[in-house]
C-alpha cells in the first residue's frame, strides 16, 4: 500500500471535514474544541485549508485520507521562531 503525505488544499475540504468530525466524536477529550463547535464552524473549513506559509494542514493518504496534522507558527515578534502542532 502506498502512503502519500501532502499539504491539504481547498479541494480536500470534504475529506478533511469527515475525518476531523469522526475524530472529535471518537476522542472528544483529545481536542480543545468540541464536535458541536466544529459543526458551527464547518462552513469555514475551506478557508482553514488555504495554503499559507505559516499555517497549514498535512494529510496522510492511504489511499483515502487516513490522518491529519495541523501546523501553526507564532505571530508575535519574539516568538516567530516557534511553531506548534
């Protein structure tokens, strides 16, 4: 089985929404947000997947989307060298 890891884009919003929703339902204590909050923001998911240099989401495809991880970079001047997953 081939595994591909790549940056998610706007065309991946449907699969991203599916896997993120499943994860929130299965493991609610593993996330800072709830499934209910996610449902309210679901229409904004396309914007979340827009390609930006300091914030992005990677997806693992095997062959369908099987996992996701997000990366963000601190925005204040003294902390811009720090990133968070």
